[in-house]
C-alpha cells in the first residue's frame, strides 16, 4: 500500500515536472491580453482537455505490451501512415520547442552569466554558447542530465515561491478585473504545449507496474496541480503588469520575466524573476533535448554513444540555435506552433484516433476507459481542430 502511494506521488511529480516549464514564461503574455478571469477559464479548459487525452493515451498503452513506444503504438493501430504522422509531429513539436528555448533561454542565460561571473555574451555567440553548454550536458548522457536537473528543479521551485511571495505585494486588484473574452481563445495553442506530458506516459506506465488506479491518480492530480501553479503565476503577472506592457511582450515575442524586469522597479522581484526564468527554461530544455537525441537515435538506428551521439547532439542543438539567432523574437511564436500543431496532432488527434480504432474497430476490452464514449471522442476531436485552426489563422493571416 505504502509503495503504491509513494509511486503515485512520484508519478504526480513527473507529470508536473514535464508539464511545467518554458510555457510559464509565455502563458501570462498570451492569456493576459484577455484578462485574469478569461485566462483562468481557458487555462482550465485546456487542462481538462489534455488530461482527457492523457487518459486516452494511457488506455491505448495498456492494450499493448509493457515498454511500448509512440511509434510502435501508432503503427499497430494506425498503420504506416499513422507512424509517419507521429514521427513528423514529434519532430515538428520538439524542434519548435528547441527553437523557443534557444530564443528565450539564451538572453536569460547571458544575463545570469554576466551577474555571476561578470562576462558579457551578446549577439549570435550568445545563442551558440547557450546551445553548446547544454548540448555538452546532454552529450554526457542521462545520468548527468538527471543530476543537473535535480539541482535545476530545486532552483525552479525555490525561485518560483520566492517570486510569488515578493510579487504578491505588487498585485493590483483593478488590473485583475479587466476582461476581454474574445481574446481568450488565442492562448490555447500555447496552453496545449504547457500541458504536454504525454511523452513520458509509456515510461511512467512501466515504472508504476501498469497500476491503472495509480496512473490515473498521477495524470489527473499532476494536471490539476499544474493548473493551480499556472493560475497563481497568471494572477501575479496579470495583476502586476498593465495591459500595454503585456501587449509589448507579445509584440516583441519575449518571455514575460524580461518585461517584468523592465517594468517593475522592485530589485528583489527583478532578481527572482531573472533566476526563475533561467530555471524554467533550462529544465524543460534539457528534458526535451534528451528526448530528441533518443528519438533520433531510434529512428536512424544509430548508437547513442561516441561520435554518433555527438552528431545527434549537433543535429538537435545547432539548427534551433541558428534559427533563434536569426529570429531572436520567435520565443512565443515557436511555442504557439509547437502547441497548435505539434501537441494538437501528437497528443490530441493521435490518441483519439488510436482509442477509436482500438475500441470500435478492434473491439479491445479496456481495464479503464475514459467516460463519454463516441460523443466524447468526437467532441475532443472538434476542439483539437478548432485550436489548430486558431493557430493556422494566427500564423498565416493575422497582421
């Protein structure tokens, strides 16, 4: 009993650790335009949606043998084309995330280095050095990344609570009362990315011995706790920064912590914001990069050691760093594309399609099935297509 409880808590923390990351720095920018109450409302809707598709993904995983990966899963249920779509969606999602992390992380990394060591790194070299430093950590392997990540996650949690404590005194009630509901839907692509944890579910299923009850608790509780942290963060930022400053961050495509530093004159709050931004970005950056190296190694059927691993790391880090250096204000845009297309297909349409095939074509019995039957699956599909349309309109037609 105690072992199951401990594993459930570990599962919850893994879900939260995967979901909460660089999206923290973009969320108040894209949701703040609509105001606090609409921001929380659309935040909750996206949280429930991604929880539902996570539970669908779990249902599909439990149909297969232990240790199944995404490509095997999609090939089994959706054939070669399903596997191909999953592969392309994975690369789209994670390369977009890599670009956003380089774009948002390099300036923060440069500022932290300047404060800690008095070294100024600017221009293109800032992005290249940022990529090389973290590329080297990923090259060293999962053990090194795991140890570094423990330190970074501790820093993330400490600076988050210090930032909230320091910033709560700056919150103005009148700023929280502003609402513009028609702008709330614009935030959904970034919110999709903010709740992306589905890639760890196969590993989590194995770790938790395929205990359905514990896995469901981990997914639901981890998602809701992530929602709570995101909501508190939005409360502080939207209640602190006037609309014109949030709009300015949106136009410049920069992490909200940079705007916080420029607008708020409270030195302690600025310092906490700088370090929180650094920890939020690099914890996600390391996890995503490690996943990409493993994915490319599996897809290309190459070794994950020596010169082959170095080549994989260069393939993962160099193109995003170069793209970010050429387009330094692409942070929020890249997160929107990642969520609106990559997450929407990979963690929205694909699990829905897999479960539909498994339930209604293959007639597979389920240890657990998400409630709602066909109507729920259709509703989730329509919502996914709506979000993809929102991102497509923003990308191709918005001024």
